[in-house]
């Protein structure tokens, strides 16, 4: 199977783009990753440090790999997601998580592509979709799908900042495509829009300050300084992606492209706050949101309610003060204080007497001290 035939098959399978690069050449991405870990910018994602050696180069995953076929699937939204941030009584779920888990979506198609290539050529293959220690974005840049922008995500001339990535490694030596060059220029809108200033400099992300990290990876109580900037973002954050000027070239007409579930575009916070574990699993069946679990998700919802300014949501917060999950209770204390400080103070004495969790007790005491 020729490289052109392979790429054509990828498009037939529903991928938006496919290109090829060498997998066995030296690159600087491994050094950048080591610096990211050394600076502690990975936060509590200990698995990144544990797998650093295997992540630093594709051949560390598979020494026989010679070529990488990098595929992309456009998930660009039909409308700008940023206006949803103004609808404060609704929750904002990152565009990529508004339907089925993209890992499953891509892997099924990628396995089909790999199987066809292996049967035709007899060459060994392995597929990866963000679930193994392989750096897809540097490979995508090397293959020419786009370049890693100042927000550290891939930017494409055709699809803007909206591409899911998958990789097929093979021992076959395939003719590589030309790498893409960085065309961000002097633009820094993706850096300036970040609500938590998560970019210490262009092309460097401090995940500990990133709302996507905080709402998805971070366990327990959200640090105080990030709660108000989170707004009504309850899973992930699209700000730096959505503001990218290259999105104006993004194609959204592919009938096989990713489409959101309508009920996950601006779900009501009151309904989300009431979810128990069974209800959460039902609402987010097959969704990537399901992986963080009900407690972490409702913790995020409490912060969104605290930022809503909607007094009609106070009953939802008061109900959460008795939640079984300490992180939910702690963020409910903060939310109630934001919506009705006097009411929160009136509830504090009885709550402190009954509370056994140190984090929740600390929230009540912080409320009584008048700290912001």
C-alpha cells in the first residue's frame, strides 16, 4: 500500500487529514517534556513523570518503529463556544467532551486503517490515541498536520485548533511529508485570554493553573485563587482554542465529523447539582466526562453555582452542604458564601460542630474569617 493510498483510506474512514513522518529521527520534544516535568508543571499527574523515559521518543515505545502515520479528526464546533460563558446558570463542558469519548471514536477507525495496511504490506503496526506514553502533537507537527501553537496545542491551517489526533506507528519505511512551520507570528490572543494565566511564557503551559487540569485531573478542593476565574466551566476549558484566529479557516461541513449532544451544550447547573452517582453515569454514558466521577464533577458544579450570581440556585447549594463527598461539601460552603454570605454564616456554627473533614472545616473557618 502506497503512502497516498494509505492517506486516501484514512479519509474514506472519516478522518479529516492524514500525513506521514519518520518516527526514528532525533527531535527536541523529549527535552521540552523533561523541562516541563522538572519545573513541576505537570502538577499531580505523576504518571507523566513515571513514563517520562518512554514518552521522550516514539522509538522508546517501540524500537522497531520507522514511520508514523498521524491522523486528525476535525471536531470544530459550528458556533463559537465562548458566549456560553455568559450564561451563568448553565454549565460549560469543553467542546471535545460534548459527545462520545473521542478515544473510542478514533481508535476504532485507526485500527481499521492499521489492519488494512498490515494485511496489504505484511508490516507490523501499533496504534495510539492519547492513552499511551506517546507525544502525538510533536509527531503531528513533524508530519505537517499543523504546528504546536503558543497555547501548546496543535494549530492547523485547515482546521484551526480543533483536531483530535491519533497515530499509527509502523516498522515500514514510508516517504515522509513535509513538516509544518510555526505561523503564530506575533499573535498572543490564546495566552492573553487564559483566565488563570496558565502560560508562564509562549509555548509553555503550567498545568497546575490550567482550568482543564483543575476540573479534570485535580482531586480534592480547588485552590481559592482559581475558583472565581473558573466561571461556569465545569469540565475543561476551550478559551485558548476558541480564540485562535486560524479557526476562521476551520472546516465544519464534514458529515462524519464530531457533533455535540444537544443536552451537553449548556446543561442547567441546578439539574447537574442534583445528580447522584447513578444519575451521573446515566447522563454521561460513553462520555469522557464519566471518567472523573460524580464527586469531582459536582465539585466543579458547586464552583460554577458560586460564580453564577443566581440566588435561585441556593437550595442546590444547601443540599450539597450535606453531600457525602468532602470536596463537594467544601465547594458548597464557598458557593453559598458567594451567593448569600449572611445565610452561610448563619449555617456555619451547626455545620462546624458536625463536620469531621479537615478541608471542609477549613472552608467554614475561611468564611468566618472574611477571607476572599
